[in-house]
């Protein structure tokens, strides 16, 4: 659980989580999704960066720990990308469709844009983890 590969992968995927999340959701998706948000004030103007960093670290650790088991010693770019895409589908489409069905946060178009961003985000997360595990495990 606290192997060198897992710790390095956690650190680098957490950095991607913070920076990639800002790039994908903060810069690219914001203008695409601005008209699709149904709930006024849903997005904070400024995030709490301490909790954002902590959340990225926890998410990265969880992802990398699961990948350690999922990769089953066949670590690499392909297996990491595969797992990342699966997680992106699970969260981006599964969880966000549940949100769409149960809450007035975002319309269907925004939900589908968000899904695409999640697949890209977690695909890159998996790619990073796979490459690190292949190198260090």
C-alpha cells in the first residue's frame, strides 16, 4: 500500500489532479458549461485550495492503490489508460447521471460535457499511474 511506486504515483497523479482539473474544468469546460448550470451559486468563485489539494491527494491515493491491484503486474500506459477510462465512465456518466436524475444542478448537455471531461481527466490519471508503476514496480 505504501510502496515506492504507489507513493510516487500518488504524488504525481495528485499534482495532475490539481493542475489538470484546473485546466480541464477551470479553463476549458467553464465557458462550455456556463449556460448548463441550473443552480445559482453552484460553483464557488474561489476554491478552498487546502481542501482541494487534500481531496486531490486522497483521490490520487485511492486511484493508485486500486490500480496497483487492477494492473496485476501488467503495469503500463495501456492498462493505466484503460482503468482511467473505466473510472471516468463510472464517475462521469454513472454518478453524474444519478445527479442529473435527482438534483437540479446541471442540464443534460452539461452533464454529458462533464462526462467527457471526466473520461479525459481519469484517462490521463491512469496513464500517469501506469507509466510510473511500469517504471518503479
